[in-house]
C-alpha cells in the first residue's frame, strides 16, 4: 500500500508501484490541481482569464518573431535581410532584461504623473501569483507583467524599419536601450499606469482613451522612426536606384502573422476573457479588412493596379489605426476607421514621403505613426458607452462624473495626447540619436553599406551563392 504524505495544498506519494501506483499518481495530480485552483480562487484569480491572457502574451510576442521579422526581412534587399531580422530578434532579449530590472516598475509602479518608482518592482520583486487589482484583478500580476512586456519588445522593433540597410548594429543596440528607457517606459506609465497624466481610469489628470497603444506604441515609434530616418540620412542611391524587396513572399507570411497576433495585442488589452474582448476582437478584424480594401482601391485608382504589398500595407494600416480605438467603438465605426486609415496612410507613404524626400525605408511613420494619429482622433468622436460602459462613469473631475463618450471635448483630449506624444518622442529621439552617434556612431560607411550589413555587421549571408 502506498504511504501518503499530506501537506499544505499538496499531496505526495511515498511509494507506489504498477497500475495501482499510476492510478494514485493521477488522483493525486487532480488533488494538487484542485488545491492550486482553490488557492488562486482565494486570491481572485480566474483560470479562464489567466489562460486567455497567457495566450495573448504569446500572440503579441509572435508579432515580433516571426511576424515583424519576416515582414521587415522580406522588404529589404538580400544583402541586408539577416541584419534587418536581427534588429527585431535581439530586442526580445534586451528589452526583456530591462523590463525585469526596472522597466515594469517605471511603467506600472506607483509614482508621479510621468513615471513609476523604478525600485518598487526592481528585479520583479513582489510580482507573483497575486493579482494587482488596479490593473487586472482576475489574473496574477506576473501574467499582466508578461503581457505588457511583449508590447515593450515590439515597439522599438518597429523603429528599425525606418533605418534598415544603413545603421551600425552597435549604435542601434545602444540607441534602442536608451529609447525604451527614456521614451517607452515613462509614456507607458503616463497613459496606462495608475496616476499617469493621461490615464482616464486610474486617477489621471487629462482623460485620454487609448485602449492598446495608439500613443504608447505606434505614434511614439512612428515619430521616432521618422526622426531617425532623417538624421541618419538616405540610403546610397535612394531615389535613383531601384531598391526592390528581395522576397515578397516572406513579407506576406509576416503580414498574416501580424494580423493574427494583433488579436492578442488588442483583444488581450481587455484583460479578461469577457464580452469586451470579443468586441475588441471584432473591431480589430473589421478595421484590418477595411484598411486592406481601402488601400487597394485607392492604389488601383491612383496607379492603375492594386499591388500585393499594397494590400498587406493597408491591412497593417487598418490594424495600427484601430489599436487605440479597438475597445471603445462598434464594428461599423471600426470599419470606418480602417477605411480612413488605409486611404490616409497610402497618401502618407506615396505623397508625403516623396514631397519631403526622407528615406523611411519600410514606411514606419507613414503606416504606424500616421495611422494611429488618425485612429486616436477618430476615436474622440466615435467612442461608445454601449461598447465600453466604463467610459460613462469612471472619470471624475472636481467631484463630478465626466462622460468620455464621443464628442468635441474628447476629441480635444485625444488631440492633446497625439501632439504631446509626437513632440515628446521627437525631442527625446533627437537627443538620444545625437548622443549615441557621438559615442559610437550610427551610420555605416559607404563601403560597408555597399557590401551589405549581413556580411559586414554579422559575418553571415542569408543565402548561399
């Protein structure tokens, strides 16, 4: 007969054998699972919400690798594909390290209106199985931390598309480490952290609606990408030599992965597996569809042919445009936002870029920056209390409830956030860029650029000759 040891929340087998032993093991495993579920329930953890948030965390990480890696990698020339992929890949390690040490604390610990205390959750101290009710009352704080970390990883990776094919790897690494610390972490606190200046739900001063990162992710990275592209200078031969994507198929695979991953990005920001997640999921999909159709139609009328990359770019534009609005608008409004995003981003990429002759290599500003500006502003007029009832009663000013549904007042709040984010990101990026360029240099020399970054920066080739 097996000898059972009963402990607090656990049961172990001292000795058992054969089929009987296997049966005991199964029963004991079920008992341990029941004990763990009871413990988590006592903390307020909902197993369904937690499972949903863990899946969404994986989906958002998938947006970086392999999504963005393939999307960006296919758009550059063959001699730079590995270097371009490396720009996203390395951030999965670097940003995770910073997030563990102090980034999560700066973003989500109590502090002032602009940043949290970096020592509160230093090295993730105190971030465990108990929920933080300020942010996600039904999942462990560790799950919330992981979900938000994936956002921190992909945001600076977006910037890499604007400087592809001509930036030193050493300079790039130092720049993004500083950029995430100076720009992303504080901006994340301002918009989503408790007491952050723009936080509409947790004691902010100016109520700004940004469900999943219009300001924090897309406008900040898009504007910073534009600044970096201008300061770094155009690629040799830009405007005079063809710089065709070396493998559109890779980019299309990446596009599909981004679309799928974006459901985790936006719907996961509901932080529960409830009806708001479903509404956000639907808004995300229909805006992406509208963006793809809108870009294709405008390009067809403008150039006579709809391109495959145009449809892919329109889809990404639709997703970037709906991101801030996804948890606040109806499906018809989301479709309208996607239509506007696809058309506006098309002209930003084709007309605005040509007019000012900057070399935003993979159109980060034209798609992500411009797209989310459009989404943030349209949200100001389309936010619906039917979709998200919390915006009708949560924000208080001078002891009175201030509804945040669509209207000119909320449009003004959204506009202030757009301008502030763009200005903050631009000024900080100029300072950081100049600092890093002085310390280690950022632009490769002409010979290095001609040979390609794969060989000169990493000693590898993507394809054998």
